[in-house]
């Protein structure tokens, strides 16, 4: 099964975030440019929000990857929930300060002030909806003091929308919203991914009808698309091994797209 | 990991469910048609109950649409439920025929596996809008839109390096879809020289020729290819060029 024609494309659609796999898509690279510009402006906090699976973590990782070539930037991809730990980790990684004492906010600001860096260091916080409001308040104070510039990503579900409004609306100085892809963008996403990995033959199999079906099933969501294609190619691997006569190489079978959608729960049957 | 057999059964169930409203609609219209036909027939219309038995003749009717073949069975129950009731009134029957079933809603349940169980709210109309909505002061940032489209130049230079027939085919297709028929012709030809057994490269080549108004050459190419391969696609294309349905 592993040397199947379809095992490589299948693994391309594993749901992992790696800046090297970043694909340029119209609206996404626009947003990325905005994000990069915001970081260079004298802002205190930048918010990147959008529904789950719209590529926030991907953009944040890419930003980290690109910025770290030129400046001090630290990424917190898994939230550090404990306040003391949070300040400690930041102090250590940004100011090179490994304190023995408890790290209070005041102490943290003192340490930062003593260093008087020329550029405000940048900290990227993924999944910010998981931080408590008390910790969020401290984060705000730190950025108000211009000790650190934060770039924050946030889920945009209805509940979190409220948090976003309460917490950030007046305090965030730039916010950027990511959205699901259009049919055209999703096609570019899939094709670019396949072509990048030299899966030309498989890229040839996707026609416009296939793409319409995939977009209507996933609503253009990148994560849902990854899941759908992962199980679609798993199906192909299975058929290739067990029923090779049922394979067609000139187009993707709608039936198999729908079966993959049933498997991932996009269709209820 | 994948239980294909079970998945296939679930898929079949899903398809039947999805097409049931159509089938019901078609049958309702058939019943309506037949009943009105007999109602307006003076001799038979005196005997109303006769009408009720008519739906049983349905399976013999040859007019059923092709896709309904798999779904006819379950909908017969529906037909039987009509028996004993008076002939359906026009308004009812029309209501039963809903040309667009609620198929969209079938997909909307979220399956997202993160710990805080984020929710997909049901389909939003804005999802499909292509243009990015920028909520901030986009002070004159203009990005090169073409840069993030599929970079065809890059693919073409890759093709120069690796001469991969599948990549050639991809590029030919791209150009054909974008109306660059002479480029499509070029790449179909290059693909074909690398591997002349790819059906689609012949097809694209011939189609591009037609678009470039070189119809005779297109036909000759197809005839040649058909004589070698017996390709059904090629035959189909040749036929539609001949009868003018492909232009
Ligand atoms: N521009 C892109 N290039 C390549 N892959 C992408 C891109 N955007 C999104 N993806 C892929 O889509 C998937 C989902 O994206 P990501 O994890 O960034 O979403 P998210 O918005 O952070 O979701 P959540 O709110 O659940 O954290 C990832 O596996 C990622 O690899
Ligand atoms: Mg994320």
C-alpha cells in the first residue's frame, strides 16, 4: 500500500502546519502581506482571527519563519496557561533572563526596561482563545508598556466573537480576518500542493466538476479539504491494491469523493 | 482502517436518500398526468375509483428518467400510499415535487477535532466570495494578483527541465482552459512526443486544432489515432466535430 501512486498525495494532505508547505493563494498572500506590514508598524498588538481551519496557524508559522531571519521573535504555538510560567518562559526566551524568584508582571516589566532594546521584540501567540482573561489582561499591559509586540490568533466562533469584542476591540490596533477559500482558490491550493510534490499525474485527475463538489462539501475550508483529500487518497490506495480495475486515471470519481466525505463526516449517511 | 464495503453501503444509502425527493416528484407528476388524462376522458371519468388502481401500471411505463432506475423501488411505497385516497389535487402534487431538495443541509455538521470543539456554523453565503475582505487600513498595498495564481511560467520551466509528460499534459490543459489554444496545442504536442499513449494529449491536441480553425488537420489526427488505439473518446470527439456540435 505504501508504494501506491496515491500514498504520496495522501500524505501531502495530512493536517500539519509547516511553513515550508505554505502555498500562495490570492487572498491568503494578501493577508500575509498585511500582517507583515502591520508588524513593521509601531503597533502594540495585532489580531489574526477567523474560523477554525482557515489557515491562521499556518500564517503565524510562516510569519515566524520569515521574521526570525532578521529580528527577535518568539513563537508560543501551544498556549502556556499558567501566568507565572508564561512570564517566565517569555523572560527567558526574549530577555535571556532566567529568574529564580517568582515572575510577577512588575518584575517582568523591570527586566524589560533594564534591557532597553532598540526594537520591540515580537511574540506570536497561537490559539489565544485558550488564555484566561486575567492573563490576557497582563498581555495587554505588557504590550501597552511596549515591552513586547504581540501577534495573536483567535478562533472566530460565536462565543469567541464576544471575547474578541470585549477584549480587543479597543485595544488591538490592527485586526486581520482570514476566510474560507473560494472554489477557484481551493483549486489552486490543491493543484499547487500536488505540483510542488511532483504529483503531476494526480493533479491532472482533478477537473472542474470534481473541484465544485469538493468546494461544496468543504465550504472552502482548508482543514476540511485536507481531511477530505486525505481520506480520498486513502480510498484510492485501497482500490489500487484491492480492485485495480475500478480505478480511472482521467478524473476523480465523484462517488469516491462522496465516500470520503461520508468517512470524514462531511456527509451524513 | 478503512472499511470500504461499509462505506460503499453508506454511500448507496445516501444516494437513494438524496434522489428520493426527485423520484417522488417525478412519480407524483406522472400520477397527476395520468389521473387528469382519465378524468378528462368522459367514458372512464364516470368511474372514479378506477383511477386509484392506475399507479400499479407504473412500473411498465417506459418514460421514467434514467437516473431514477435505482430509486424507483422505494418510491413505490409512496405510490401505494396513494391508494384509497382520492386522486391527488394539483396543488398537492406540485408541492410534493421539489426540484431542489434540501441536499445542502446534509453536509453541514461539523467534525473538527480540536480540544475546545470549535463550531462550524451552518453554511454561510459569504463563504464563496472570492475577493478577500480586508478589515483594516489597507493603505494602498497592491499585490500582484497573478503571482498567487497557479504559476504557469514556473511550471513551464520545470517542464523544460524534467520533460515529464504528465506535467506537459497539465500545462496543456491549463492553457486550453484559459483559451490559449496555440499554447495548448504546443504542449499537447510536446506531451505526445514524450508519451504518445496518453489519450488526453491526443484529444487536447485535436480540440486545440479545431479551436485554431484547423479542422481538417484535427480530423486527420483523430482518424490516425483511432486507427491505432480504437479510443472511444477520440471517436466521440470526431463525431461531434463532424456533426458540428464541437466547435
Ligand atoms: N496557505 C496555506 N498553505 C498551505 N497549507 C495551508 C494554508 N492555509 C491552510 N493550510 C493548511 O490547512 C490546515 C488548517 O490550517 P490552520 O491549522 O492554520 O488553521 P487555523 O485557522 O489555525 O485553525 P484553528 O482555528 O483550528 O487553529 C493546515 O493543515 C494547513 O497546513
Ligand atoms: Mg490554529
